[in-house]
C-alpha cells in the first residue's frame, strides 16, 4: 500500500490540500519511509516535498534579482544568464534587461 502513495503524486497532493485547506499546494516529490504497521496492517509514512504559491513567488523574485545583478555586472550575455537562471524565460529576461538599461 505504501508504494501506491509514492507513485500517486495527485493523490498525495489532494490529501494535503484537503488536510491543510489550501489549493496552492504542488507536490514536487514523495518518498516512502520505512513503514510501521498499525494493528490493522495499513500504515503509510511519507516524506513530501511540496511548494505553495508563496514559495513559487519567492523563488521567482530571487531569480529576477539574481538576473538583475548579473546584467548590472555586464560580464555575461543574456543567453548565459538564461542558462544560469533557468526559472526565467528569455522574454522575461529581456524585460528585466530593458528595466536595467533604463536605470543605467
């Protein structure tokens, strides 16, 4: 029974959304620990790595700030920055570049 949880991200995600009362939970990975059986023999212990929209926004804000610093430094091309900051699209990097150039 434990293996089916580890293979069913959607099911684990749904359970966490119901328990926590939040719709912005997104499961990144599930790892089954060594289970301890209850009296009925139906125990499952999971380690879950999940993110919510707050975590996503914080990560994107960090990526944008990193890209700005790299652009201000002027050492790397936009393509290299895209390589080192993969969370941002080339379109978004071009927008950030335009902002940085305006401020310079």
